């Protein structure tokens, strides 16, 4: 559950930026011949909704209805009692509550000429929600669409990049404290959660995982406003002890992945560079796996991302290397970086804002 503060502040994101995002989606819908685009959201998958409207739903589910021409409406299985804070924390003005999507969609389309309803990112929709939409609009064509909103989210705007840089700086400071030697796992987690919640992270997962030779890893996946970061660092067993050779080689593999990040390369290429750079043998039975995923895919764990997708200039991606051990242990290293013209850039680097 998201527990942080949702902020709607024109000093962070200019007032016209979100309506501009909706307008770009509407142009895509028009180009696709779609009359009404529907964007599904629930507590697990609300990033498209947040990107377009700044609305964060804490429980239950809803559908953002975006006509090719006109104002969006949010259809929700939530009481009208939530409408007040939704209006205060989002750009939405048309909010509609009901017990099911069938009646809500019926109310939306009943006075419209029949046309095409497009399900945005249809592969991620629950089958029950699709059935409710189809039942609500007999005579309409219901057409699955790709990730039209996700495509917009792949390259953060200047404002979004500034927010990600702020989040990265807070995470870097927190990790410096949370990866100090000889701390109990619970204390590491408490240090990171307290620091990052205090810095404004909305959603947060902190893990401490363990491998052989006393090596641990601290892994943080977090959402700041509506952008995501993941960073993981190895921790030596005790102060003053160097990492074993295999663990140091894992860090070198991550450096190789970062070095292969560039505009136009497939996401699989930096991952392959990491795996190819690993020359020191792992402990017996261990398996190394490297990935590169867009930060826009972290809310779904990167499970639906294609390794064949090219990295766009300005995109923000997570390069990660994970090692799994036969006893069930694991360690990981990861960085969230911007795809700069000359390669990977740290999000809190000053040159990216120049």
C-alpha cells in the first residue's frame, strides 16, 4: 500500500504539463481511430493514471476514460466520499463512483454515438474488467491497444528528471548510512525506510539479502512522486574486510552494463555486456543474471518489458545484476541511470540538468 504524501505542486511539475500529456494521448487515440480510450488502474498498477492526472489510488480499482475529444472522467469502485481529496490532489474534475464498471461505462457511453473503445495496455487488464466493459457497450467495438501511456513515460520530462534527481540524491545518502559495516539487517532497513520516507518517497521496498562468504546486499526499490528508482549495493562481512573475488567481479559486471547503456541499443545489450564481463568463477551452483529495464516498468517488476526494446535518448533505466545461490540465497547490485548521449548518467549528476 502506498503510504506517502501525494503532492500536486506546479513548482514541481508545471500546471500545463499533465493536460499536455492527456492531449498527446488523445492525438494517439485519434490516429488509431479510437473514440474512447480506457486506462485501467488499481493499487498495483496506477502509474499511467498518476502520470496523466497525478491521482494515486490507495485501494480498489478504477478506469480513466479519455475521449479522443473532451475531458477525461475517472470511473471508480469507491465511495463518493473520496471525491474531495481526489480533486484536491489531481487534475480531475469528472469523478464517478459505482459498484461496478458495467454501470459506470454504460453511463459514460449512453449519450455518445457508437464507435471504438480502446483498452490502453490491454495485456495488463484483468479479464473481469474487460468483460464488464464489453457488457456495458453492446454495439461498440472494444479494441485492445498497446502501452500508449507507457510510451510517453519512457522519457521523463525536465520536471520529472529533476524529481528523479532529487530522489536519487536522497537514496545515495541513505545508502551510505544503510550499508555501513556490521549493522544488523533490521537496523539497515530502519535507517533506509526512515530516511526515504522522510525524503518523500511514496512507495518503498527495502530488502537485505545474503550470499556466501558473509556477503550481503541491500536493495531498495522506491517510488518518488510517480517516478521509480532501484539501487542495490553489496556489503562486506565486516569493517576492513575486502569483498571476495566473485563479489568484486559482480560489481565489475554492473559497471560493464552501465558502460553499454547508450541511445538506440537494445535493452538486452547492456545485460549481455554484464554477463560477458564476468570472468571470475562464482561459488559452485550459483547463477548470474543481468537485466536492464525502464523505470516506467518497475511497478510491474519489469516482468512485461521486452529486452528487444531500444533505449531512447533521455530514458531512465535500471541496470541490475543478480546472483542466485543453490541454498536459496542471493545478492544483487543495481543502478538507476539516465540514457545520455555519451552513455549512462547518474540521476543526481549536475551535467544532466545543464
